[in-house]
């Protein structure tokens, strides 16, 4: 999602919770404005009032199931009409939001690997794969223990550390070489932590970046997606009231 880097990368100097808050506000504002201009607000108000009236009517008809079912059918039709009107703006904003989600996942889903910090590099295999696999790095990283190891329970894990910089890990398995990029930095940045391998017993490569905790509620720590949902719900409700939307 490099297309968004010039726009959002300056935010990475802030704490992650502020990054999510700012992006949530921007998305909520854009969605609200598009919703306002792509829907007939007079129609939306009428439909919403009608749904409320039908709901009240159903409460009064609890002792008359047949009549209540008729009213419920009308309520469902009205609700469907309301949703269809709302979907117009959703279709317009869906792809841009997915692109922004991709940027957030690529930039604030994990903690960076810090200089001098130990981290893991692991390989995952299919089924009961046996044999040996070796690891190397360019430029050279400090690798604890043997570079060549036997496959145990479908997984091999190495512990590494190094100075700040870009590195390439090279895995040698059955005469085939597989590479993975690693970034060590003090900034909020990292390379893709997982790489899927096709057509081999070696199924994936994984770097041990820790998931980033963005919003700490005490009893629950949220990552970027959960934090975004909380902020976007709050901003959306506020903006709908400000713009008087139905």
C-alpha cells in the first residue's frame, strides 16, 4: 500500500493510538459526507420514522400474533428499503477503506524489531516432514546455535539479533533456497512478518515481530483493528449528529 505512504507515514511519528484515532476520524468524516450527498435524507427520515412506528405497533400487538406478523412483514420491507439506500455510499467507500486497512496492517499491526533485540525466525512444514534446513543472513546477523537444524514437529526456530538495517534471510531446504526480508529499526516500521511458500513441503516463513497493542483498556488490549472499530463507531455517531443524518 505504498501509494498511501506519503499521506500517512508522517503519522507514524505519533503513538499508535493517535495514528488510529486520526485515521478513524478521517475515514468517518469522508464516509459521513459521502453518505449525506448520496442519500435522500427526507426519504431516510420518513423510513426511519416508519420503522419506529411499526416497532411500537408490534409491541402493542403481542397478544395478536397474526396481526403482529403482518406488521412485522411491513417493518422488514421498510428496513430493507432503508438498507438499500444506505448501501449506495457503502459501495463507493468500500475499496478505499480496504486500501487504508491494508496500509494500517502493513505499518501498525506489529512492533518493530529493535537494534540488539533478539527475535525469532521460523519455518513451518507440512505434516510429518523430516530432513534438515539451514539459515543464513545477508548482511550477517548474529544467529544463536547451529545454522543447520533438523525439522522437529513440522517447525524450526532460530533466535537472531543485529544492528539497525535491512537484511535478507536465506533458507536452504532440499537444495532450494527461500528468502525473506527483515528490517531492524528504532522507527515504527517492519517488513512483512509472514511469507507463504507454494509447491513445497516448506509452507511458510515467519519473523517474530510482536503484535502491537494499540488501545489498552486494562482488562483488554486491542490491536489496530479493534481500536479502529471503537474509534470509528464513536466518531460516526458524533458526526451523524453534527450533520443531522438519518
